[in-house]
C-alpha cells in the first residue's frame, strides 16, 4: 500500500513540475520574447534616428 502511495506521489509531483515548467516556457515564448524584440527594435530605431540627426548637422 505505501509503495503505491510513494510511486503515485513521486509521479504526481513530477507531472506537476513538468506542467509548471511547460507553462513558464510557453509564457516566456508568447509574452517575454516578443516584448524584448519590440524593445530592441525601438532602441535600434532610436539609435538610427540619432545618427541621422547628427549626420545632418555636420556641416
């Protein structure tokens, strides 16, 4: 009886941890990474505009 309980407890714990890890990974892929890409694009555009602004007033 206790063997079955221990096996079930371990299997249930591993399953729960797997589900949590999967949801964290999915959240990262759908929310975090697109936001980082957007921030990088905005930063790149800002740098490009700054270079153009300085180049236009060089002389």
